[in-house]
């Protein structure tokens, strides 16, 4: 099998998969169409093609995915890292906030925790998740990246936390019941507990906001990724819990995507 055999299938997902397997940019494929793929690569790309044809998410089919320049292992133990989430990682890294200690609530694959740990080597990062499977996956990614300044713990929200943090960040499950029942079929491969946020999608925001002040240092910040239609309700919840300086950031599609608030 040659590279051109994959290109001629005209399947964009398969082309992306091949860039991952070869660790080359897409332009390389088109400049080297006659390069032969060895038997292992040929077998792997055909396996990925079969999974894609059955509706399997591309990221899970490949087995890893790039997030903020880190190569992360991904599988059905945790949510697939989204490109939009890189916006808030970049924001935190470039901010003038105190960043000595950061807590990531609902860490999943570890994408947020690991990217912050990698880019803020003098910060201490703690990632929490209720799922043992997700914690195992995030620890595999931690070990692959050899990052000493991040720790992952099993915890139902703040249950296993006692110390205070400069920043608490969370991308909690926020899809409401109605929207969950109408998701793209591919999304049902991802863990329901990483997607479904209760009847109105706000269950975890209420829980986190009601407790966050106890775990934030003075002048600490609470940061959320949110659903496209949740900004106003979450802002109200933050005001009721005495948070101040509330900011809202949009994603690349101009949807409201992040909320940042300072401890009152």
C-alpha cells in the first residue's frame, strides 16, 4: 500500500489518521504519494478505516490526539479533548493570575491538567475525577509526558480535597437531557458521565460554585467551560455566591464558551 492509495479514498478522516501514524503534516502526504507504507502501518490504517466506517470517533480510532501541542492517549475511558478548550489554556498561561496551585475538577483524560503542567513548570496542578478509568488514563498520559508537577486523584468534586488553590478550572458535563437525547451518534461512544449535566445541564455548575469559595485562596479565580446557551444562568449563580469581576470569553465560532470569576 502507498500513501496515494489512502489519498484516493477521499476520506478526510483517514488522511488525518495517516498524518498521525506517520507523524507528518498533511502536505507531506501530497508531496510523497508514492511512498510505501510498511505492513504494520498498512494494517493499522485499515483497522482505523474499518472503525470510522462503523461510526467510531476518529480520535478513538487513532488512539491518541494532539491537544495544545501535547500528544495524548485517548480512548473510551474519558471525553475526547476539544480544540476549543485550548483557548482557556492559552488564556491562563498568558494571564497575570497567581498560578502557584491549580485545581482541575473533572480532569478526564488529563488534557487541561497536563497542558498547564507542561507550560507552567513552577506550578502545582491537581486533577480530580470521579472515574477510576479516567484517572488511570490521565496517569498514563502523565507518565508518557514525564511531568512531575501534576497529580491526579479520584474525587467526587471536592470530596478528597482540603487545601486551597489560586485557580479552580472545570469543564464539567453540561449537556441537558433534551440535547443529550439528540446528540450525534458518534458522541454516544464517549462516557455519559462526562457529557450529561442533568435535566438543565447546570447540575455540576451549581455544585462547584456552591463549594468553590472554600477551596480558593484570596483573590483566586474560578474558571468554567460552558455550553453555548448557559452564560447568563451561570453568571447569575456566580453572583449569588459572591463572585466578582465576571468575564465571558467566546470560542472560535463566536459562541459563549468560558466564564471567569474572582473570589468575592
